[in-house]
C-alpha cells in the first residue's frame, strides 16, 4: 500500500481533537487509509455507511448507534446520514476527550444544506486528495520546497539545495498527467482499463453520489457541464459564457458548479489583491481536480498525443494547481493559493501567500523559457515590493537555473517529488 502523506497529520489531530473529519472525492483512498489507521495506529471500531444495515440504523436511530460504540470509532461516508453529526456532538459534550471519532465524507459535509451541526470547536477538518506526484513516485515524505523557499528565499542557496536532490531523479510527470491521482487508474499501466474506470466513475458519481446530495433535474445537462468545465480548466470562470454554452439558467449553473465543488471535482483559485474584498469580486480561475479525469473527458489517452494537444498548457497548469493544493493541505503553517493578472493582460499563474509574504510560480510545458515570463515577474515585483520572496518557473527541462534576481527555473518533477524512498517500495 502506498503511504499517504496525510496520515501523520490525521494521527496528530486525533491526539488533540475529539472529532477528526477527513473529506475528499470518492475513490481517493479515504476508506483504505482510515482502515489502516484503525488497524495499525489507533485501535477503533470501523463502520461504513455503505453498509445498508448500518445506514438504516444511522438514519432511524443516530443516538443509539453512537451510544452503542463507547470506544473510539471510525465512520465512513458520514454525508449519507448527516444527523449523526448531531448525535456525535451530544456524545462529545458529555465526554470530551481526544480521538473519539474519525469520520470520512465524499462531499464537503459541513457545507451541505442537510447538515445543521458543524461541531465547531470540537473538530479538525482535513482533506485527502488523489495521489500526489510525490506519493505516486513512492516518496517517503512530501516535498518541503515551499517551506524552504519561504525560509531561504535567496535563489543561489535554494539552487544548490535543489541540485543536491538530483542524485535521486524523480520519474517523469507525463504518466501522472494522463493517469491522474485516483489510486486505481494511477497505478494501472493499461490505458483501456483506465478509460473504463474513469467512465464508470463518472456514471457512478452522477447517478449515485450527486443524487444523494441534491436533485438534478436533467442528467444530460449536468453531464454536458462536466465536459465544458473540463474543456475550460485553467481559464477564468465566466458564468455568462459557460451558462450559455451549457444551456443552463444562471441559478441552475451556480447550483451545479457548487455541487462539483462540494464533491471535489473542481476548485476555484481567486485572484490576488492586497485588498481582500476585491478577491471576492473578481473572477476566479476554474480548475478540474484530477488531470486523469480531464484527459478522459477530452478523450486523450495516448502519451504520444499529449505534447501535440492544443490545450497541453492548460492541462499542465491544472496539474500544477492541484499539486500545489496538495502541498498546502499538508503544511503546518497556513498558506493560500492565488492567481495574479493585470487588466492589460500579463499574468503569473500562481501566488502562494504565507503571513503576508508571497512566492510566485509560473508553469510552462516546454524546455525553453520565454523572456516575457521574466518581464511579468518584474511587473509583479514592482507591484508587490518586498512582500515577494522569490519567483519560480516550473518547466520541462532537466536543470535548476538561476534566471535573475530572486528567480529560479525548476523542473516540474523535481519541484513536486519530495525525498526518495529509503526502503522497499510498496504498491
């Protein structure tokens, strides 16, 4: 089994909080991870609400189900019986001690209209993403590069630290781009089986998971919106244009997009402004969560076709955006992800903010770095001043390069790989 980098953080939270909730899309490995934790690190009863008998008990008598398990308990797919959260709150308030409940959900449970209890002050919220490039590469630890960049800042020192890492070169990113991070297709070498898995996932997601959460009037409309969202990954979200192409009224479009967000199929990256209120008013960028699902919806399955695809740049940017989200979800210091764009056109793909300081990241597919990228970094520095720690260009080359004052070029795979495995590699 691949060791998930979120596991130590889950165990740390169980030592501090009465309730820990791990959310994430279906089939990212939540059940596997939680069962392993129950067997190896945190002795607990394991219940899954995919079991119809347990689900019936949770729906008809949630208080009785919780009372029947006085010792620590893990409950899988909690969104299927939201009233359990109320029963858990009552139980925690009667006997408050850390590590009592470990919950999982395939939707952002606390944002659902069916949930009235948030467990505020009693719960730690964590998100398990699809396999990161580092996990897929069997690295023992997640990359610490963002922490290092904020700490070191000076490119020459950082470049030397990165060059030492090339003694253990990571795998290439192209297979991960095509296969995505859902464990089953990510670990499969059979393109035909991967395509069947993605198609089955899409149908199950729409016909079961979405309908469990909310009524969908017309499934073909929702299907079409999924395809259109995948086609627009890495682009500014224009509700009017997307609604027109999908043939959906504005209110329905917003509701369907919210469902895609709540179930971790898409995410939005807001623009960066010094004034936080402006970030809420300006259009965010839309990204699909998993690059493998994007290529499936694009009907792109062969590695040799990927470099020639007209949207390969958008696919790479999508992959980088989600890999950054995965790093941020593991960070002990709060970090946030933004984009940056001037009204006149120049943009930098991503800004990572920590405590008012920022790192700028631009993602490029090719091995050559266009001089306009450096011009955009200079414009950004003029706007941000000393708040900008450094800039990074992720590119398709093999070497770490110093491009100018406070600007590094780093190969994609090296940036996201983390420390190599030191023991036998599992599957």
